C-alpha cells in the first residue's frame, strides 16, 4: 500500500502519477501473496452435514475416527485418512437432537 491505497502495477508509475520525486522517502506496506490451499483427502457426503465429532489431535488419539451426522438421518464413521468405515442409524434422524 502506498499512502493508504492499494498499489497495483509499477512503483515508478505510481510515483509519477502522485507527482513525487525519486528523492522522497516512501513507506510501503505489502501483502504477501499466498497460493490457495490444496484440498486433500476429500470425502463426499451423500447429504448436508449437520454435526461433526473429532477427538483432539494427540498421540493417543492419532488414529481416532471422525463421526459426522447428516440430514439424511445417518451417522458416518471415517478413519483419519477419510475412508468411510461405517454408516449408522438409517431411517431415524439422530443428528437433530
């Protein structure tokens, strides 16, 4: 940012547009460009997720499963690699209570 405005393009061009000389001290604030996150271990649910239960990431719980409830009335059990292990509760809706 230059003078509180986001600078896009050349610094030299911005100096000329603002009527500044090359001898003036300019303070710039910059925003580091980061790449967007890469999705990994995606797991497609058959319905909207209403609840999730995960244990804290400790050594003892590193292999603990993830339990997610969906609005289709089922609970889905996944391992830490995102592989579905079981489907529980077909027919009723245990996720809304």
